C-alpha cells in the first residue's frame, strides 16, 4: 500500500515537472511573437457591406490579396472587417480599394459596379445597408434574403 502511494506521488511529480517546463516554453514563444507584431503589424477595422459567407470569402480574399496583409476577418453580422498588415508594405486605403474592386462597398470606397454585377444573386447586397452594425440583428438579416 505504501509503495502504491509512493508511485502515485512520483508520477504526479513527474507530470507536474513536465507540464511546468512546457508551459514555460510556450510563454516564451508567445512573448516573442507579440514583440514582432508590435513592431511591424498595424491593425485596422472598417465597415464593408455584404450579405453572406460567400461575400465573406470574396471580401477576405480581396483583402488578403494585397501584399503586406497578414490577416483579414469580415464579420457578416457587423458588416465590418478587421485587417492586420505590415505598414511598411501597404496602407489601409490600398485594402479599401482592393475590396471595392471585388465589388463591395467600404466606408471610404464604393464597390466596382462591374464586379457587383458579376456577384452571385445572394451576394447582391443593398447599397444602403448600414455598416459597422452592433451584430445583434442576425435573425432579421436572414429574413431579408433567400438562402
Ligand atoms: Cu454573399
């Protein structure tokens, strides 16, 4: 009985030690990444009109197609995109223009009419749509178009 308890204690100690060292390693790596991002990466958010997950794909592909963009995430409910980019390679206006070229209105640049005409029917968003919404109108949004 005593031996069993001892074994459990040894196993517990070993796993504690290995967890501890792994945790330490992760912390160091995370810190390194954060420092790199602080130096080089700029984050921006702005309104972009669109309807659905296909719009999301088109908008994000357009933003990611700009050299220097490291991350793009468009929120279908908020009608808003979060982008991260290397400010030494590009700027926010270039991303606005790239998204507009794909057919989508941004806060600063109207979407290309030619590209808009070629969008699938479900993606032909309302040009009067409010951008930068709170994101709490999901149910209403769905009733306004057919999937
Ligand atoms: Cu769409």
